[in-house]
């Protein structure tokens, strides 16, 4: 299995990377103008895979910072206790009613299992076809079995704050679950491609880490879960808006192709590169002659 990598971005960045990449994730709060829907329709006609996220993650992060909670704590709150949720729900419904046919529309995944069941039933009652989100830390694995009986696409979320060890345990258990549910598509939300994803692949994942070069040009180093895999210097920083064009004198208009083409060339420093390495490994029946080591004497 070769995982699909979705670039998580806003509409401004999507206009740039849509020329180079076919899989995009955009949250509903970033879809606000008529031209945004026109672009989404054009990309859908071009065969690009579009995931439209609910935007719940953003308001949960904001609520957690405001009230001193963890992200898991904010995600476990009932919708009526979450700052800004009514406004987000109204916007979500408006955006969903105007969308073209997309790869997936992610549900409003707040609260526990009962809250998500009620919200999903409400959205489906309005005629929306939404994909559920499974939170391994909050929901319990029997809830994943329940979702697998009804939905062809399931998103796995709330692993952003998980430790590397916990992520490995979650991914390992997902591997076993996928073997017994081969017809269900599993997408990992907010997980940057890494050697781990190649070793334990799911169908797809997404990340906004590719944007870090434009946000933090001086100190950013690309990370994939916990493994450093590259970095961009300030000369690679690209002003995304015209008003910012004078902020970085080292950036030029041609640099944007260098940044986004990394994904086109090697799947954001991940899958293609590692698959090439795996293909070079000889089959067990082949014999190789080890070359004697040549140690330099000091």
C-alpha cells in the first residue's frame, strides 16, 4: 500500500500547490468567498481529491489555549460548551450546501461518542454525506468497529498531542484492524509522512508541515512525527501574499516551485524515497557477497 499524502492548507496556498499536487485538505473556515467554491469545483472537475475538514480542530485549539485545557480535553467537551461552535456549525452547513462532489466531508467531531452520534445524525438528516472521525484516545476501539460497519471512509484524529510511543501503539493496532476491514479507507488526520507511515501504512494522511518553510524561515526543521527529515533556510521562504513581498529580500518568485515541487518529486520527503530503498533490498533467496570492511588506521 502506498499512502496518499494530502496537503493541509488554506485557499491562498491551495491556489499555488494545486498546480503541482492532486490531494488537498481545506477546512471550512478557510472557504468564505464565491471564488473559493469556483476553485473547488474546478479542482473536482480536474479529478483532484479534496477533503473538506469541519474546522473543529482550530476552534478546539483556541478553546484549549483560552481555558487552559489540553486538546483532548477540549475535543471531549459537548458542542454547547465549546466557544464559537454555533457560528462554526452555521458556516459548515452553508459551505457543505455549496460544495461540489468531494472525496470526503469530515463530520463535526466534538464531544464523546454520544455527542458525535447525535451531531452526525443531525447532519445526515440535513442531507449531508459526512465521514466520521474516530478518536483512539477518547472513544474506545469498539467505536471503530461500529463505524466500520456503516462508513467506507473513517478519519482518525486526536493524535497530534500523543507521544511517539502512543502513536506507534495506535498505528500498530490500526494495522490489525485494517486487515479485518479491507474495504474501509483509513485517513490519519494531521500526521506528516515518515518512515513509520511507510512501515505501517494507512490509506492516506495529511499535514500542514510543508508550510512551515513559509512561516518559520529562520528556525524550522522539517519533522515527520519525531524523525527529522530536512530543513529549509530563509532563502526558501516565500511571501504568500503581495503585501508581504518586501518582508524577505532573499525570497524570489521562482522559489515557490522549488518548495512545492518537493512533494511532486518525492512525496514530501517520504513515500517514494523509501519505497525506492525497499525495492533495492534483495529477495531472501538471493545471495550477496559482503565486502570486507576497510578501516583507516589512525
